[in-house]
């Protein structure tokens, strides 16, 4: 077992590693074999306050550090990750059941976002804006928001913590990070350790490992953070947004999805099958952009279905530490039970299982279902696991209607032999992102990432990250005397 699970099983507040003072522990389990990885005494409301106070105190000086000097921290953090890549891979496999393939995917993206953060430090620019008043000079400054609260999820905890933490710091903010209880090391204290080794001044990044059963809404309600960056379910996101709005805080919400991958009648079927299988089953389907629904034109339904089912049956399920494993465990028993319930409900409603996977502990084998009734609630919700719904359609109009018939609007994809046909199709879909002749699971450092409807509020990546983690300040200078009417 990696020493990270013993060394980093603490709180990180004000640049110091220390135990929490709560009355109970969060137990960190390996979801594959249920082995105990770590025990972390939770942080209390007082420690959340101390973390925010530390971030505010450190942020004032950090914001004044030359942007070129700030970059050096992120350059070093990138080198630390590269040097420790094998160890971090082992942590991802042990703590969240990620396969070698998934760990490599997550680490690659995390490094890409760190590289972008190096540049973000230099990105904010001011403006001089004309004034209708003689002698007046309007200066528009872009400044840090101050302190940012980050709440990260369990599915890609390392990437999605870094994706908010690194740019927030690069742009001159302080940060308090609350990782998911199931991934406190990968999504929390490991990130802190990397930045500590990279030379980030103490207090700028704080990690509190805790639970709402202990702190309630204190993390969101605290008066210091001006922005809450949350990634997780739409149910919790709605609560975060409501509480934050009551306290006049900004939010960035990256929430769930119910994405569709659409196969039109002129698609390359073999290629579409590969894209669909990856889009549904990568990381056991525990991806917000995963293709919950696979829509296939009825004219190619038989060929696609045969090949899709055949490929799904080849996916190796088992120990995520085995490099041959494609599908490891879901995060916990509650998630496994929920997925079993989804399949049972679909079958009870009249669906047919073309592949009916079994569940053993947290290992949920792939299922492929067809004939799910069009009015089934299952087609409206996010299914966070290896269960695919195959849905036939007749022509593009029906496909567009089905794809949009969901409260979510995150990602999606369409496969066609005519690129412009695909682009025109994509324009009609109510999502924040859509891909032509590709999978549904994509994230890039420069392209705005985010969803519509219940899939979130705001965008991250590139210039939208600058907008998210800074604010604008107008300072005017009157070079002549103003005239006042009284």
C-alpha cells in the first residue's frame, strides 16, 4: 500500500498537517476488496473556519506576487506529478477503483490543466475604457475574487480538484478544498502535498476532510469565500446554489448528465460502436459525460446492436490493478445496489437485456438494455454506472426530440458520414458540448466546459476560467475638475 494513505490521512490547514478534532473518523476503503486504506478524524466547523481564515490571510500577499514568480510553483507541481506518476496511479487504483487506463487518462488531463495554469497566471489583462466626461480616464482592472471554496467529486477526484484549485491559485486566490468522503487522499490531501512540495506558501491551499453530518452547510455559508466551485450531482448542486445565493456568493456548478450518442443512417458502424462502448463504459460509466443513451437509426439498428453487444461482452471486469481490466468496481455498495435496481426496474417495465451483468460486491458487470419504454423515468435520469440503453429512432427529427427529452444538457455525440450534417444536428441539441464523429467524454484546457439545464451553471477552461476566478474592478481618474450641480 502506498505510504500516501498513512502520511496524508490528516487535515492540511494553514500550511500544517494535523488531525481533525471531530468525534468520529472517515474510513477510506478500497472499493474492490474493501481493504481499509486510511482513517481520518474529520474536520469540525471550527477547522473549516481556520482553513478559510488561513486562506484569506495568505491570499493578500499572494495576490501581490509577480505573476511570473507565481508561475514557478505550477511548473514545479507539474514536475512533482511527473516524478510521482507511478505512485499516484497506484493511489487512483486503490482509492477509487480506477483501472490503469482510467488512471492514465486522468493523470494526462491533470498535467494538461496544470500546464494551462502556468499560462493563466499571465492571462488577466486590464482595459482603458472611453468616457463621455472630459478629462476622465476609466481603468478596468481584473483582480482575484479572494478565497475560493472547492468541493470535488469521487469519480475523477485528482483531475477535478486540480482543475479548480490550480487556476484559482494561479490567478491570485486562496483556496479551501473539500474532497469527497470516498476519495479524501486522491481528491484532497495528495493535491495539497504536491503543491506543498512545489513551494506554494503555507495557508494558500487548505484541505478539510469532513462530512455534512458534522459541518452542515458551514463550508458554503462561511463569509470568507466569494465563490464556490462544485462538481457533483444536480441534486446536491441545487442545494449548493441555493445556499450560496442566500449569502450572495458566486457559483460554478459542474453537474450530472444524461448524454446521448447518436448513430445516423450513414455512420461508420464499426467506428460508432467503438465510440459508444468507450463513452458508456469508461471508468465503469461513472462519468458525467458518459453516453447513458445510445440512439441508433432503425435502418442500421441490427448491425450496430450485434456489434455493440459483441464488443461489450469482451470487456474484462475485475481487479483494477490488473492492466487488462477494463471495468473495475463502482465506488461503493450503495452505488452498486442502485445500479442493480436500475436494471431490475427496466426489466420490470418490459425492457429486454441483451447483456445482463451480475453484481458481486462493488463489481457491476456491463448491461445492455433495449426496449425501455419511452415514458420510463430511467431515460430521464443520470445512470452512473455500466448500464447502456439502446434506443432506435426513425430519422433525424425523432432523434433530436429524443436526445433533448431530458432535464440534463451536458455532452453528446453524433456519428455520420457527412460532417456538416453532424454539425447541423449538433446545433439543434440543448447541451453545453456536442461532438461529431467522436465519443461523448472530452475535456480540453482551452475549450469552455459546462452544461445547460440541470447540468450546471457557468464554464471552466481557457478564458472562461479567468472569468470564473477573477472579478472586474472599475477605477476612474479625473484629470480635470468635475462640475457638480450643487
